[in-house]
């Protein structure tokens, strides 16, 4: 049995279809775990592969980027960051009111 733990992606159905076509004898078990839960399960050898959003905390794990997404921010036109062409999420002015939707 091959256990595969995944974060939700639009790309996931394509990945699973291609994997199943290529490895017919492998049983996939899908479970949803947070990135930190996946890292611990990988260290404990409870899972073989995980899909996660960076950054990973454990620098002993190997990973490959398989997909990049564009992130946009919606601001009031009066917000101090609204006039900037690029916004660094780590900047002090960005921190107080930054929220992300699930």
C-alpha cells in the first residue's frame, strides 16, 4: 500500500490520474494533513509522499516545486500599500491586517 497525503490543489486530479495510469499495482490512500503533520509523518515513515505549501520547517526533507500560483491582494484604495507595485508580505506595514482565505 502506498499512502499519499495531500493539500487541496486544482492540479490534484491530474496528478492522481497520471500516477494511477503509471503505477497500476499501487494502492493510493488519500488523507488531509497540515504541513507540519505531513513533515512529522514523513520523519516517522508513516507516509511516503506529501503535498504541502512552503515553507517547510524540516530542512532534512527533500522537496520539489510542482506548481506555482499567483497571489493577489485586495486593498482599499486608501490603504498605504495600495499605491505600491509590489508588496512584500513580510513588511511591517503589511502585517497588522493581512488575512488569507482558506
